[in-house]
C-alpha cells in the first residue's frame, strides 16, 4: 500500500504547533496528538476525563497557537438553541435586524457537559457538527 505524499509545509507547521502547545501543557502528549489528528481530519473529538487533566488549557492553548478563536460552552438544562448558534436582534436605531453569532462560530469549541442540555440544544449542536451549517431562527 502506498503512502499519500506529505506536504512538508503542513508537517513543519504541525511540529511547530505541537512544540508550542507542549511548552504550556505538560504530560499530555498522547491527548495532544489526538487533538491534532482530529483537527487535521477536520473532525470532532469527544474528550472525557476527571477535572484537572488540562482539557480546557490544551484546547485554549492550541487555539492561541494556530491564531484561531476559542469558545467554551457550559451546557445546562436552561440553555436554548439561540445560546449556542446565535439569534437575530432588532436594532431600534436602524430599524433592522442584526444577526448575533453564537459560540459555535469559533474555530475551536469546547462543549462541556453536553448531556445536561435539552434535546433541542443537543440537536442544534449536532446540526453544526454533522451538516456544518447553522439554522438561526427568525
């Protein structure tokens, strides 16, 4: 079986990112490598673990290293889909609606305690993850 050609620029950039994040996050090499694989595959990553394993710090540091945006959502039972994806807000001065984007528009999103969210909120998150699109009501 033949290997796909490796873009040297991408490989060098990933080495740089790995080095920079490892300077901040110590002892989580395997986790960090899996995060980078998920990012390169343009996929998603489910991370489970006890508090204190540097999950948030890893993602935050990675976002800063790649010059991307980072958002964290703490899922709670009172969350509504608009809290996640955004909403339309009426501006009285201009008499127009403006779209306020939610945290799902970040480059890296950390969704904490997804199981606590209502079904409609989980459905909105799954739409973003599966379809790579957002439906904003209004």
